């Protein structure tokens, strides 16, 4: 029997190794994280330097860290490199490997952070460096709870809902300074990286939270932040553009269910574009603007 059991992304996970950013779970497991021999190559539809993808399977190879084999939406085999940093092994496991597993289970993963509010789940999507985790951290300081960071799982089998993921945010040192948070007592995401785990300051939801709003973050040369609705077909396109590991969908044979999920989210959620200044990320002003928008 595996020594650890967790609850995350709407799943109960049995794990051979510790993942500190996941909450404890009980009951029969849906997914297994296990140590195992993972091949360097295999019979896959597509491949590149880091990965190979086929129907129901995904092989990820991170030099100096580990190889991961994700199969059938219920198993991730992990083959760590000698002397690999445990934090790095878990980072890619809960990132790219988990994203692939969610796709295999027909759950939509967005490249986003999310918080729980009295109105429902509020999601911040966008490219790396756009401020997703920083905004989520600032909202947590206002009393909201963390739901997801980087990989935001949305279950569209009924009313679209965010499935609680990790219990902490990964925040860069310079963003922590903007939030007036000292990093000296925080655990680094991986050795040698000035990025730290920031745990929720408030209660965490263990249950799915109905999706309320998705904010697409973009950086502009404007001197102030602006929020505007994303209309019609553009809403659909924005969700596709911000899907986590979208390139895996077609070679895994999941296009039909993927577009069905996108359609359900586009039909039910408020989708907004947020243009924020490239210089002078005035976080408190932006948070005030966002709260005023999603609390309408």
C-alpha cells in the first residue's frame, strides 16, 4: 500500500511519495502516483525533445529531474534521476504530468490560478509572467481562499466547477516584495529558484466551486488597468488559447470531448480581458478593480 493519500483536482490520489502542497485524502483511490521504470521512448504518435504523446499515454522527460509516464487517466509512473531534487520532481508531476492526466479524464485544465469567492470560483488565466499567482495571492490577503495555481481543473460534466488543486501558490520573490511578504520563512519551489510556496491564509475549499468568472490577463503599455468583456466566439478562442498543455489534446485523440468542455465553459462563465500596465504593477488598485467587477 502506498504511504500517502491525497485529495486534489476532484480525485483521490494514492502516492508513493510525499507532495506537501496537496491536502490529505481518504477512501478508494482514483489515481496512482508510483515509482516505476519509465522508458526513454516508445510507440507514440508524436514526439519532441521533452515528450512523446499517443492515444491514452504521455511520456515526459525532464533532464536531471525525472521521466514521467501518464496512462489512461489513472496512473503516473515516475522514474527520478539520481540525486534529483524532490521539489523539482513534484513540480513537474503536479504540472505537465497532471495536466496530461486531466485531459485523459476529460477534465479541462486551464493555465490559470483560481480563488474561491462568495460568488463562485474566480479564475486568472494567461501566459507565464502575466501575474496569475500574484493576483491570487493578493486576493487571499483580502480573505479569499486558494483553489488552484498554474493548473486549474474545470469539470464540465454538470455545471462547470473548479476542482480544488494545490493548497499553495508559487510566487516569485519580487512579487512577494510587492505583497509585503518576507520569503525567509517560505519553502522554495525547487533548489536554486527564487520562487516560493505561499500557503493559503484562509480556509480551503475541499469541494468543487461553481465557476463564476475567467479573467484573461494581458500586459499592455497603458498607464492603468482596464477590464472588458470577451464576447461571442472570441470567448471560445480565449479559453482555447489558455488551455494547459493544449498541444496534447489532438495526439491523445481527445478533440471531440475537449471542444465540448470548452463550449460548456464558454456558455456558462463570465469571461473578461484584463489589460494591466507593463510598468508599475499596482496590485492593490488592480485587486480593487477586479473585486468590483466580479462582485457585481
